[in-house]
C-alpha cells in the first residue's frame, strides 16, 4: 500500500493537522480503500508516514472513533468498524448522473433520469447531472461525490470505466454491458434475449422471411446485442440470413446528408422489393419510425404486407397501427443499481459484472399471422 499522506485539499483548507489526517483517513474509508474490518497501520507508523507527532496522530484516531468509523482494540490494533451504517456520513449525500448527449436516445435517457431522480429524492441524496460526450472519463470524478450512475455509455467508454473501477470509485452502469466484463457493475436489459424472442414470435406466426434494421449509431452496445440475438435465433431456427434484409450500416460520426439519404434508400429498397421480407425487427424507436414513414410513403400496409416489431415502448402516438414492441424494465434496472451502490457504500460484499433483466413483449396491431395475400 502506498505511504499515507494528507490530501492537498485538506491542507489548503487550513485545518489543524489532526483534522487533516482524520479527513484523509475518512475519505479512504468512505471510498472503500480501507474496508470494514480492515486493520490500520500502528499509530507510530501512521504518525511517521503523515509526518506528525504521536499525540497528533492519536487525536485524529480519537476523532474517527467518535464518528464510529474506527475501533481501537487494546493489544490488537486499530480497525475500520465492521458496521458503518450508523456512522455520520453513512448516507450517500451526493450522486452524479453521467449520460451521453441526447441525440437518438433522448426518450430513453429522460425516462431513466426521471426514475433515478425520484429514487434519489426518496433517499435525500443530491443529484448532479453531467452530460458527457464520452471522450474521456478523467474529469468526471471528484471528492465530494459519493457515487456515480452512468447511463448507456457507448462501447468505447469501457477502458475509462475500468480505470475508474481500479481507482476505487463507486459507480453503476445502467443500460449498457460488455461481454466478459467483471471489473464493475452493469445492469442492462436482456437485448440479446429480446431479439431472439422477437424472431421466435414471428416464426410462430408463420414468418420465415425476416429482416433487421439496425440503429446505425456507433458505440451502441444494445444495438450490437440485438443484432447478435437476431442472427443467432435465425441460425438456430434453420432460417437463412439474407444480407439484403439485414441493415448493418454503422456511422463513425454524425452522418452527412448523403449518408443519411443512402441509409433511408436502403430501407425503402428492402420494403418495396418484390422479394421483400414479410416481417421486420426495428432496432429502437428511431428505426421503427423510419420503417413506418417509409411504408406510408410507398403504400405498404402494416401488418398486411409487413409485420413490424420495435424496441422501447415510448412515443406510441407516432405509430398507426399501434406497434408491437419490447418494454425495457427501466425501474427495476435503476433499483438494482441503487441497491448495489448502497451496498458498496456500506462496504458490504457485492457482485460485480453484468446483470441482464428480461424485456416484456407487448403485442399490438403491427404484427399478424402470415397470410396468403402478403406479396
């Protein structure tokens, strides 16, 4: 373990030396560097490391004992308290919510933000919103924030999140996950399983000519999981994957007018072709909207000529007929993230890695059994 030294911020405040040491140790306890039951170095060793007298070091420990953060056991040493739930500062006072700039996922992000806000108000925790372009995680953490919620970070955020986890920051990711990731806690919808369920639902309705329209925005981990689930379900069902029925365009940055027009044209070509799919899975609300608009503009009847399944159960007024879609368990996801952060804040044993919650398929009028008049 690195040598103990007073944090600069406590020196700059001009606090007495024993309080500088006390707050430095308290910070390490609250950030989880010293866990419940952890034995601190002997008083004389800590005094030497901090560069203070034995008396000053003793004052700092007595002050920490007064807050219930440590216990001095004669003949054994100084230990971080096993139960920190009653200690002052045990309640999380401040949470920072880090989310990407709105863009194509605006409705989803606002829903999650609203749920988090309600939960934090119940807990009496201050909420700080931090929109992020996810170019770097370096400016996100600060000493005053107790925990962090990261909402739907893109795929390229993984290295930065791993660095934060290695530095001991408390955070949970909502709405994103990475295969094989075990450094921190992610709670996500089971997008892979939902896509498989969509294919199974359509094949049970007689459809074997099924297309998939992917949201073409780079870094969307949910989109990648849905596409993977779609392909695996087709393979396992013995259904051929048609490249011309599977849109896999991905834009590295904001698309140009020509790129957007080319993408829209590819969707139109898929729908109006004489050899068109009888059912489409649209990855996200934006893609479902595009399918409906294209169908309407080209006199294609939903579901008579093409059944449609979407993701994200919102903005339903846009769709006529009402769209069959998957509802994500957003409130459950936020609850699990909050429970995780509470546990880690109290230095309890926690499970890191990915947790996936099932989505609910809500059947509406945009899907139908395959009939002989589809052409």
